């Protein structure tokens, strides 16, 4: 599986899991943090998807960097939900998934910045 397909698939599946988590949190009457989590968690994949249609290497790096920032924000909301115990559920699987995506996105951004040809490899730009 190519890296670009892997991160697209991971981010899409993560978005689906975040939507399901949002439903659980909303059923437990947690609306504020859950909405923040829903926005940032689904934004990751949207930005990666946009990067696939980047107009330039700079645009590609920018979109992937935004996806990376959204992933870090998502990790923040997950950690806050976990530690606050507003809704006592196990957030471990989400935290593991987001950490994995952060690592991949960081590598993509750094590699693309350091080696211009690598950006072309990821999404044929």
C-alpha cells in the first residue's frame, strides 16, 4: 500500500470513528468538547484530500501541514476528554490512532520540505 493511500484511508476511517465517538458523547450530554473534537477530527482527512489536488509543491505542503495541526488539535481534545472524565469511556484506541497519523503526517511534511521530488511521489504533483 502506498503512503498516500494509507494516510487517506487512515484519515477517512478515523473520521468515521470520530463521528461515532461524537454520537456517544452527545448521548451523554457532552456537547462542547465533542463538537470541537468532531470539527478537528474530520478536518484532518478533508485537508489530506485537498492536498491530493494541490496546485504546487508549496500548496501540497501547506495542506498537509494543516492536516498535521488538526491532528494535534484532535489529540488535545481527546486527552482533555480522557483526563476530565466528563464522559468515562476508554479513549485509548483514538489516542493511538491519532498518534500514528501525526507521525505519518509529520514525516510527509518534513520529507516534502527537505526533498522536493518526494512531494511528487506522494500525490503526483
